C-alpha cells in the first residue's frame, strides 16, 4: 500500500507520518499522528489484533461518524499517537515465513518502542492499548518490559480461553491453521467479525469502510496468533504485569468469558487497576455503534482518572438518571466499603479504580467478586449497574444546573437494599442517549466523604 490508501481510507483531521524500523531483516511500518499542540499528555502506542493491520483499526475514516480514528481522537486531546504493523501484516515485511505469534509480536513492539524512544527523545514510558490478540501482545510486552509501559489498556482480552465460544469454534479449524503459515481473508471474513457474537452492534457503513481498508493492505494474514489462542493459552502471566492496567470487555464479546477475565484481573498485582464492561459492544469495540464508550473509558484511564470524576455534559435535558446512578447508589456504595474492600475515597476526590469503585459513564459497573449482593462469593459476574449509552457532548447549561441537582440528591444515598431496583443481576438501568465527544473534559465534580463539596469548572 502507498500513502494514497491512507488518504483514501484514513482519518483526515491530522496529517499522518510514516516511519520504518528494523527487526533483524524485517522492515516494520509505524504510523504516527502528532498532537497539534505537542504531546502534553504523553504518547500512546496502539497494538492491532490477529486479522488486520494497524491503520484500519486505529485510523479509519467513516463519513458522518466523528472520531472514527482513535489516533486522531487522542491526538486532538494532547497525545502523540503511534501504531505499528506487525511482521506479516499491512506494510511490514510479509515474505519471511514467520509465524507472527504472540511472542513475535512482543519482539516487534520492542523494536517499535526502541525507534519511538530514539526518534522522539522519549525519557519515560508509553501508554499502550491493545485489542484482541493485540491485547495479548501488549500484555506480554508489559510483562517483559515494564519500564516501557506507563499504563496498559487491554481490550477484548483473553487469558486461558475458558468460557470463550469464539475460541471453541475456532479450535475446530486448528488442524487447518497448523498446515499453513497464512490464511486468506476477504470481505465475507471481515463481516463475520461483526456477526459472530451479536449481530447489529455495528453499522453497515462502518463495516464496509473497515473492510475496504483491510483489503487494500492484505489479502492474507498470518496464523500464528490464532494457533496461540487455540492451542497455547495462557501466554501471559498477570502476576508479572506490574503496571497500572485496565481490562475492557464488550458486553457481547465472545473471545473471553467473564470468569476468565476476572481471574486475570484479580491476579494483577498493581492496585491501580480497573475492569470496564462496555454495554452494547461485541468484539471490535472501536468499530461498534457504541464506540465512544470505549474511547471515553480509555481516555479516562490514560489520564489517570482514577481521580476526579470530570464531566463535560452538554445538551442533557435531565441529569437525574445519572445522578440517581452516580450520586445515590455510587456515593453510598463508596461510603460503605465493607467485605474486605478497603477505603475507596481519598481526600477531596473520587477514585474510579479497581472493579468496585464506580462507573465511568457508559461502563457497566461490575460488582467486586468479594462484595456481591447478599455477600455471596460465588454470585454471577452479571451483577451490574448500567449507565446505558454514555457519550456526552454539545453542552449548554449543565454547569449551572449541576450544583443544584447535586444538592437535591445529596441526602438520597441509601443503598441498603430498598432502593435497589430489580433483581441482583440488574440493579439499576438508566439510558442516557446523547451524542458523544469528551466525557472527561470540562466540569469537574469532587465527591468528598459526605458530599461536602461539589463544584463545577475546569
């Protein structure tokens, strides 16, 4: 592919720059989109999955769909952004007959980060986001090179493969994968990614644009990651991943069962960790209808917004559904930290950490396994608070109304059982349907132990 494909299919707000580095005899392609005002918030390296190169995944243009390019979304928010084509994919070397397995991918990331550090004079670690087998590659890289990763986001991740319907089906083709180094792909294959788990979670024009870009770069892809995921899991050890980590799991994603991911999450040693369930999303989160949820979650995490809950809520006619969720249930839940859950509030700020610290809007709030309704240790991980669609933008008068609404709700923080609606699997459900831009910029609300101080502003 030449640069015409990037101009045709890629994001159009920020001009990209191509880079090349070496891993042995292999040429590795890197793609960069820089923050217009400089990387005041750091640098993000995006890590692609098994069945497509990096640019279709992270720098896609879809007419009428804002922020389709994750790279541009983060560049506009003060991050330098990079992606890399692993050997065997996209514009990188494809003719050496490598397996392109998870371990090979970690080696490619080592070569890629060597180049980024040298080219941009980096003195500190990078943010890293990996999706699907890219999450496995990123996790292994963080395990091997923790000094190079500042914060790690693992989307559509899998650990042992237990409880994965997708991998159960894929294993039926394992003998076929083992016979060859590569498998052909076509438009039907790309569409199957969106149809296998929960049809209808992605718009057809997005699927078509995604397929156009993938097929402009590749007509076949390596089998290495498929073989690893079918035959060699686990390939990472969560106990050895020492960096702050978030697990992002689509509601309908069939690549990993909840228990598998929860076991992985619990084994992570760094207390700065989060688990986010993304409603209405299947496997390819950045290409789903609810893609803004994934972007908001990632943005909050990369900023380290385990701290202040920031809102730029614009165009909402009624904030009460969110207040019911975040103020009534959330504050009391945070205040009643029991059943071996430590203090969750630090002075003058609400921490959105770990699995039981409260939802970033649009995230299904997954009960800590040791503190589920009724105190049962073996309750199902489907126990969630749901804040349906959460992408918030186009604001007008929220800042004036926010304080009054908070004041009207400050005394209604009873989560003793009477106020919880429905059964324990569906505690509260509110749908906040608005267009999405940036949930973590704008009005900051600081929740203190007894909601003593709520203010709005930057």
